[in-house]
């Protein structure tokens, strides 16, 4: 019996997309005469999905804190959940509660005022009354009963308003009744267009109530989900937000039990060639065979070149992919089909927009980061800044973002064995716009995050295409395949190496973990097809 034909595949980037692609390719293909030799390249000393995480505790009991926060929600992450289940990655239900607070600053005095409390459990536990509202009667000694009744009435009224606005939002999110015109609207345009303008609505002030709901609830919520500033949320395609609202309605949040390090270990168990601290600096045709490609890396010991790759999968940020594609295109003949294909990919990835995200693990419980009253604190504490406070933003700092972001502080839960040893609680703040006390900082990570724009959504059609969708489904539920730019001509001819792109931004919807998994599987299946291989059982999830 002849030995199997070896197909060399380079996977650039070890986030979830890269790890999923490497896992699928390195898995068994028993019915094939092809063996995939997978090389995984990562620029940092540890695999990317876990590279920013931090460990605290002792040798007997280590607490690994994922950075960034790695929660996922049923409905929007079906393939991620199926992959984790197939791998045996344990995850648990974690229906987070939320507090929404408004940050204000008068000269040097900073304070938070909690405006809304969501008690989690997928809405079953309702909303809570902020502490300032509970304590209103304490400041009016002569009419405490009346003040208490007034506060209760105010809370009930605000709760009813919230419920009506949320119900209206769900109706807007129903895929079957959505106007196709929504596909061309940004969130900011949609929010303005959906303000009720009838005489009755204006009489009942529902126009102001709806505007407050979109500005004070939806923008902070999606700013936290996307880790992006308000201006990016207003420019975000609204269709994808409505898909998220519809698919997560009534579902649970989940987190992995043993952290993402467990998922990383399972995904890489069969990957034999892992190149850490290997930053890709250029690509060029392989000197021994122009149908293949070579990769040049910068390592701790100098420059190293890896040869004879049939396929290269870019599973890293679009901002990194563009320069690498440019270096490869410059090494190809000027008028060749291969060069034009690479240039088309390069133009596509340049359309994707990124924002900086800062994640700080710390023990600072100051009232500029969290509600001062413990009754207002929840699992996730979202803080937005008043307009006048944004104008008073302090000088730039590498540990702060602008005040147009929503600052989110998670109250972390340590393992039971460590609870008794921890003297102070530990928090994770994403996108702080106030200073975290330096003596309380455990770790700081600066990350890049893809944020969808209308221009990027148009460009996405080159990487992803919808193949089938039922009338009751939204775009995020549709079956999909790769766009025409994927492979850079490899699907039509083996006269050139396959160049593939996957990642959160290379799939429909908000760039999240689900897009990493689905786009990686689509790339894997396309590579199998180009090599005449039936996809293995590992891809059935």
C-alpha cells in the first residue's frame, strides 16, 4: 500500500479560529490517502487564546482568570457550544446579573449613579430597585411613608416603561416581519427612525422614553458586547444587533469551568508542529515549487523560513493579514492571476475596522469603577459617562480608553478552595475610562477587537456567502459557505497555494467566538474539497 500524500498547511494565529482550523485538519481522515501536516504559528510565547490570561493563587490551587472575559450565550453560539461539547470542554450556566450606572464628574469629584439593575436568570428574576431609590424616604423625615410610596411608584413606572420598550424591541427583532430596508441601516439611523411620532405617543412621552431606552440601555449593552465606543455602536449595522437580540432571547449565558486553557489543550492535542514566538514577516512562492508557498518568521534566535506549504490559513486580525498579503503579492508576477487574486483579498480585509480594548484585572473596589452601595453591585457592572464628563476627559493614559466607551467591571468568583485565602475581591474591568489604583493592578492587557461597519459588511461577501435561509430565520441562522475570494484561486486550480481567511470578522454577525468556529470549519471543508478529501468526523458538530 502506498504511503499517504502529505499536504502541508500553515495556520497563522492561535485564537479560537486558528485552533479550530488546526484541530480539524490534524484530526483523523481514515478514508483518505491524504495526510494533513499542520504547522501552527503564534507570535507570542503562549497560544493566543490563552496568552493574555493571568494566574493567581498558589502551587496547590491555581486560579486562571481568562482575559478577555469568555462567556457565550445559547442561541447565538450553537456551533461553539457543539464544538465544546464534542471536545469534552466542561461549561456551566452563568446567567449574569447587570447594573447600569451613569458616571458624572464635577471638578475633581467623580461619582456613579445606578440607573437600572437587571437581576439575571434570563429575565426571570426581573429588575431591582437602585439603592438611592430605596433610601429616598430616609432624607424626608416628615413624610417617610409618602416618600417611600413615591419611590415605589417611580420604580414600578420605570419598570413598566422598560418592559414595554423591550417588548417593542423584540417585535422589531422578529426576522419574519423585518423590512429588508433594515439591511442598509446603522444602529444610529434605526434608533432615530423607530422613535414613535404619533400624537398619543408624544402625549404619553413615549418618544422620549424610547430614545432613553436606545441611548441609556442598548448603546451601553452593545458597547459592552462589542467592547467599542458609542460612535462605533451608532455606525454598526443594526441587522446584526437585532439578530443577536432575537437569538439570545430567553437563553442562558455559559462559561467554561476550567478556563479557556482547557479548550486550548484539547484543540491542540493532535497538532504536532506548534511554533511559538514566531512572528510571520513575509510570504513568497516556494523556490522549489511555485505551486507552494514559503513563510519567513522572526523568532528569538533569528529569521527562519518554513517551506512547501500547499495552504496558508490566516486566522489573525485583518490588520495583520493585509500587510502579509501585500508582501506575498509583491513576490508574484505583476500581471498574473495569482497576484490579482491576492490583491482582491488584500482590498477585502482592509475594509475591516478595529478598536483598542484594555482589560485590567485588579482589586480596586473604588466608587469610580463600581457602584458605591453594595446593594447595587451585580456580576457585571456597566458604566457610561455623562456628556459633560466626556468633555472633561483627563489626559491620555495607556491604561484608559476614552469616555465614549462603556466601562464594564465583572466581579470575579474564585474557586471555592481559594475563597478563604483571598483577603479582597478580584475584579476584571474592560475598557476603564477612569484610573485603576496602580497598587491594586494584577494584570493589564491591550487587545484589538474587530467592529462591524457597513463598509466591512459589504466586503464580507468576498469571504462569506449565505447559501440557504428559511423565511423565519435571521441572517445569523443561515447556512453558509466561503465567499469567492477565499482560496485565492486554489479551488479552481492547484497551480497556486491556497490562501484562506477565517476569524470572528470573516463570518456574518457581530464578530464573536461563533464566527471563529464557523469560518474555520468552512475553510477546513473547502481545503478538504480542493484536495479530494472527505471531511473527518471531527467536523460534525
